[in-house]
């Protein structure tokens, strides 16, 4: 019996350690400031994008715009959340296309302003997400990575306590002074999503030759659609493009592993921000570059200091290491 009791005790201790680590990793008290920075940064970038798109609102989203009604309907992925469907349903009431498109854009902008200020943050996030989704589905052929990421993280903000800090909700005492219990779990969702995204992107790049021989870098800065600066001199120094491609793969693949440890976190946050600054400056993808920089900075660059001591059961003094304070974020 004694021979069996030893392994059982070891197994129970291992399970207890695993549970305490999971509890500390996902449920320990945390500051809501990183989520507030995510809310503010995301809303700011999307407001800039809205200002850029605003002058062409009817051309992009109207049924008589760049893509005519039947063609737009043919390319659409769904009819459930599209401005065209709204136009058809409100036409018998005498509501015109221009009023619906303009109203949707105005509602989206107002929701983003409310989200930026943290006024009714979750309701604002829900409204912004729905309006953004409707605009995406209406002009599906114009969407790219920035739109997809923005819509995903707007959806996250519907459920996350991003209004618990740096917000009008907090100033007006609409939310408790202490951060909600779901704060750290919410932050972990954002962090893990980014790690999976960067790892998948990096492995995809590493699976081909273009990022190893410099061709991908050459195309990125020389294609007319992206060319912002004359990089024709790279043809005389191909090794620069090769090294740049290697660095991109390194930053993206290493993101999931090296952004967690304290010693390498700042380096990887800085490298990721530099990567997206380069994308914004040298490829002209300002919204995408700014959006991805905001996501990484909010998730890993802002402290989420513990709001309370670690919870460690007194009956397990041997598990003190598992109850050690989590990293600052």
C-alpha cells in the first residue's frame, strides 16, 4: 500500500501545482489598464481609418457605387448583415440609400468615439462591432488583414472590462473601483490570440523560399501598389533584402515564445513595433501597421500589476513556487 501511496501523492501534488499555475496565469487579479489601452488604441486607429474612408463612403458602400448592386450582391458572403439588405427593407418606408449609408457611417463613428472615451464601453463596443461588420460585409472585396483584426478585437471588447480604467465609466463610477475578476483572463485571450496569429504567419513565411532569398522584401517595397520610397538600389545589395526577410521570420516565429519571458519581452515588443512601423512607412499600410502595433503594445507593453496578493492555500506550503506573483502583465 505504501508503494502505491507515494505515486498517488506525487500525482495529486502535480495536479495541484498545475491548477495553481493555471489559476495564477488566467485568474489572478490584474489591472485593467492594458485593456483600456487596447480600447483607446483600437478606437483611435479606426477613427483615423473612418476619416480616410469617409469621403468615399457612398462609392464604397452604396449599391450604385464602385461595385454596382448586382455585382456587389454576387460577391457578398452573406445577406444577413449588409447595407444592401437594409436598403431593400427600408425602401418601402421611403428611406433612401444615401441616408442609410451615411447613417451607418455616422453611427459607427459615434460608437467609436464613445469607445475611445470609455462611455458605456461594452455597449459602444457592441455597436461599433456590428456597424463595422455590416460595412465589411457590404464591401467584402475591399477588406484586408486590418479589417479582420479590427472586427475580431472589437468583438472581444464587447465581453472584456476595458471600461474599468481610463474611461468615463470609471470617472462617473459606473464600474467598480476594483478591476473585475475576468480582467486577467481577458488579457490572456488577447495575448494568446496574438501569439497564435504571429506564429502561424511566421511558419507560413518560413515554409517558402521568398522570405529566405529576399524576394518577398523586394516585392513588398517595389510593387506599385505598395511602393512609397525608391528601393531600386536593393538590386545592388541583395543581402540586405535577404537579412530583412530572415528578421521578419525571426520576429514572427519568436513572438509566441520570446515575448513572454521578462528578459526578452521588451526586445520583442520593440522589434514587433519596429516591424509594423516599417510596414506603415515603406508599404503605405498605415492602418494595418498602427493597428497591429496597438495590439502588441496593449497586450505586452503595458503593465498589468497585480491588484491583490497571490492566492496560495496554507495547507500546501510546498507549492509556494507555484503561488509566486505573476509577471507584471
